């Protein structure tokens, strides 16, 4: 691997502490970082190098998947870390940062390969990328890349404006838009799971699949993110990015993919083929407080700190999607995601069409299901029908594989390793982002006009009953 400088904006933020430093350290422990590298933290706080390294060590002990008895390794790792206090709105600060980076590179023989990670509010993307460009910090004799966190825009118009800004400093092939769902092991394994198994590949079409259900449920509320969530809701926070990416990764069918561009082209074709959704096929809802014997056990959304008492922000969204391609024509994709639900789980359920009438009670038999578990544990469950040896009736049996017992790398490890290698496979291309916003935009407008009404569900339940009725109207139920 090429030597490189990893320049992290937002170096003292929560994401850096919980995800980025532990991921980099885990890669370091697994010998998946270049032999020569430097991490330069950039932030507003006035910290010296020792103070900064101390905060990073604390985050490693709390969040790294490696054991806590490797103090020497942690100390060796943080010696690669430096810190620079920068006012990102001040161009002169970037000149000083450029001089610091060049000094680090020259002293450590790092060459001029640079990764810029913008772990900051999207409101700062413009000023940071502009000053990277103006200061010459982005002028390198090697390669440069920028990693950008979501949300990438607030609607279609703002997303396009933001993309135009970033393109002034970086070309499209230098931009790595991170969607951490694409770093999850089972999501990265989806294409292989289908294409490398002839049994699944042969039935992966509308001839045998009745419907596909994608669920991403959380038990937590908005917590300390209310200021962000009030302006995003589940539709922007989850559906526009994570859920549509899961739809594309599930629907993609390429048995002989040769390049990253071919996978991206296929995903873009799928996004173009998703038909506009009618208001009747979208359910939005908000969680209310859970009370037992008149005592509040769990706060409702409007009880959360920083949330308006009359807020109509959605904390749950369910929808039906139709992909107009020969493979998926007539197969509904149902998606649902929400907060303060009964259980935490992210999964993809493929329900197969009814089998032949093999017994007197076959009409009551459970359907065949393929369940791909993504979170909190990753694995695969195949539900089949078997004849009971005594009664002769069909009954469901399950064949399961679970990877939960393995020490599986976290999503950010996979994604950072790919960015360092220059592999954009599991990062989102602008065309995917734009098409996702184009599909979401009419729904946003229907939310604003109340064409799609806001329903309610009690915290700790499975969501609003309207989401169940949505599937019932098509003859299905949530699994």
C-alpha cells in the first residue's frame, strides 16, 4: 500500500472517537495500514499533541474490538497521530495546515498521498473543500481522496448544490461518499451470496419470489440528535440513503461482474427503474410515550429535549417500491425503518411464491423464506417446509448460519481500508445519490402538504398498524 497522510477534520468529534480512531487502530493491528502513514487531526479545540493522543487512547480502550491488554500497541499507534488547531473559515489557517502536513510528509517519508476525511457538519463541506483548493493543500504529486459523511444534502436542490461545491476541489473519482450500511459484512456479501450460489441465483427472479421486505428497526429514540433529526426525520436519515442502498444491493444481479463501474452501472439502472410511489404506498408515523399505570416509562418524540411540542417529524417510514425491470417486474419491495420499536434488527426477508399443493393442508403451510440478518448479528436463515412424521402436515424448519460468534470487523474498518486502497466499490456514486433524491423528493413534498398523513405508534411496539395494513392490502404480512 502507498504511504499516506490521513487528515481528519472533526478530530475531536463523537464520530471520530466512536468509529474512526477505533477502525484505524483495528486496521493497524491487522496490518492493513501502509507501513508509513500519518494521522493529522484537525479541530477547533486548543489541544497539544500529548492531550490529543490521550483522548484517542481513551477511545481505543472503549470502542476498539481488540483486547485491552495491548497498551504498547496503542501507544505505538498514537505516535503516528498529530493535532492541528484550525479555524476552517480562515484561509490562512489552511496555509498553516498545508505547511504542517508537508513537514510531516517530508520528515516521515510519506510522499504526497492524502486522504481528507470530513467528519463535520455538511454545512462546513463548502468552506473546507474551498479552502483545501485555495490553499493548495489538495495539490499533490501523488493521489488525493476525500471521504464525506451523510447527510449529503437536505433535498434534491441542496444535494446538487453541495455536489457542485465539492467538485470544485475534487473529481468524482476522488470523492468517497460513505454509507456505513455498505460496510456491513452481510451487505458486502449480498452480491456474492447470490452470484456464487447457483441454487439462489436460479431462483432470484420474479418467477419464484413473491416479495422482498427490508427492515431497519431501532429501539433507541433520537437521544442527543434532536436538533439534527427535527430537520431530517426517518425519510432523510434512513430511507434516502441506507434503505435505498439495501434495495439496490438486494436487487442487483451480476454473476460475472468484472469491475467496480459495472456494479455501479447496474445499481444506477435499478434506481432509474424504481417507479414513483403513490401516497397510498407510503406510511409515516411518530412514536408516542409509553405509559404503564399512568406513569411514563418511555418518552414520546415530542417529549424529547430539543423537539417542538407540535413537531410532525417522522420517526417511522414504511413504503412499497416497484422495480420495473424484467427480473423484478411484479415483485413488490417493502421497506420499513423506525425508532423506539420493540426490537433492534436490520434484515432482508425474501418470501418465495407458494409451492405445489403437496398435502391436504398445504394451503396453511408457512412460505419459504430467505432471511439475511445484517444487524445486530449477521447470518442467513432459510425457512423450508417439511412433512411432520406423525401427522403428515407441512411444518416450517429452519436452516441457520450465524456469524455472531466470530470477531467480525466493524463497517468503518472495511470502508476505511477500501478508501486507503482506492477501492470505491462500497461508496456511493453521485448518480446514485441524485437518483435517490429524485425518488424521495415527491414524498418530501407530500409530507409537507400532509397528502401523506402522520400516524402514531406507541414506543416499544412494532410500529403503526397502518404499516401492517399496507402489506395486508397486497396479501402479505411483515416477517
